[in-house]
C-alpha cells in the first residue's frame, strides 16, 4: 500500500484528465469513481473523485470547482530512457497545453510535468566542469530535451 497519494484538484474536468493520463502511461488503470449525490456540493451524478494508477503510482482526482488552480511549484517528473519516450510524453502531455523550457510543460488542464531523459542528471553533475556546463548551456536553449544535442555538448571541450 502506497503511503502518500498525490491528490489533484480540478474544476470540473477530472474525468477528462484521468482518461488522458491513463491512456498515456503504460501499466495504468482507473481504480474507482465516486459521484456526487443529491444535496452535495456538486451536481448529482457527476464525478466527484477518481482514484487511478499511472505506472503503479496511485493518484486521486477531485472535481472541486474553481477554488484552486495548479501551480508549477508542484510538477510530475517523468524519467525517460530514450528520445522516443521523451518525444512521446512531450507530445501527448503538451497537446493543448503550454511547452516550457528545459523539458517543462503544462498539460491542457494546467498540471506541470517535467519530461526528462535519465542521463541528464549524470551529464549535469559530471566532475569535468566544462562538460557539465556545456550540457547546462545546451539544455537552457531547449524546450523539449534532445538527448543527442546534450551528448554533443558533453563531448565538446
């Protein structure tokens, strides 16, 4: 059992968001849907909460109304093994949203994601300061991270 579950507050489109996320991530599934009842704050019969898993990580989504919005201060970091994975998640999650710098994006619901190749941390923390700085400077010019360009920057001296 997972001890900590991210709880995502949506205005009224939690079901649409959950369906997108479950379709994008492998090994994902909808677990449970609770609906508003008569006399509750939401429209009777509409989705109140949805529990779901994305690649084994459990989440809960709530249709709570327009009281709160997402902020980039909290984001979900997607660790990618290949450029194909980076491209896939970047395109799927940024569709209808905003493409930011350095692998950051906001999906069409306003939720922030970081689409990052697993090699990035190693390249940025290399003991050779020139190599790591070259990688940093290359990354700062990118929106979607390009692994081959990072490696080219790393190989420069």
